[in-house]
């Protein structure tokens, strides 16, 4: 996913970081993005200065996603998880609007372009694995892109392959630090940078 800015450095260790940083074309900055080789975790980091840049990053990430992909979003309240999903939805060309499904728990957004549907889940109010299982997310997992906000520690059992996205607030008001980690064989050959 490089866009003429600094390319993520490749290394053998998941926790090593590249020294360069630059803009991604969306205004979001690749900051110390890193990738590992083989079966190890593949990671990348981005900075987005505004909510619009967070949406643009989501749209760029959507190009990596296809049917069967599970995305697990984590971060504090107000970090921008739903904002990132709005960008994913725009890139996937699904019917909206994309709002936080906190009280609905899960929404299915059908494709407008023949691509996969987006299943957008908010696990914030779920009490555990039994309530996740009650949602039957595995029933549509293979043909949809499934994105679960607050899913860390709850939905990893749905698939051995997943893209974990952690969003933190930055130093500035709208700035966000977005960390990606590709887990499993599906992500072993995918460049997240």
C-alpha cells in the first residue's frame, strides 16, 4: 500500500521499526512502518492528522480486503474506529450510512458494486464468547468482510486469519495513530505499508 512516500522497511522481527516516515498520499503519515517475513506477524503504523485522513486510510485499507476477511478494531472510546470503518465502507462500495452499531450490535451493508458485503459489529456491550456466538458471524464470514469494533479478545476464534487494527489518539485533537497487524497465513504475503 505504498503511495510514493516512504516504503515500510522489511525485517525479520515484528517489533523492529523503520526509521523513515512520510505521507501516504491521503495525508496520513506512515510512521515507522514495519513488516516481518514468513509466518511472523506483519505490522505497519500510520498517523492520520484529521478524521478525513482516518477515513481515507480506511478506504486505502479496503483494497486489501475481500470475502472471508476478519478485521478486529480496538482502541479507546472516541478513538476513530467507526470513522475508519466509514472509509472501509466507501472503499468497498457498500450501502450506508455507516454509524456506530453500539445499540444494534451488528449491521450488514450490502455491496453496491458486486463485491462483498460489509458486516459491521460493535462488541462493546457483549458479555463474552456466548453472546458473540449468538450473532452467528461465522455464517456470513466466508462471503463478507467482517469488521468488529471492540472485538479484541472475543472474535479471534472466528478465523485463524485476521487484520488487527489498533487506534490511539495522537498529541493533536484529531490526530490518530493506527497500528495494523496481519495475523495468519492469509496476511503473510500482504504488504500492509
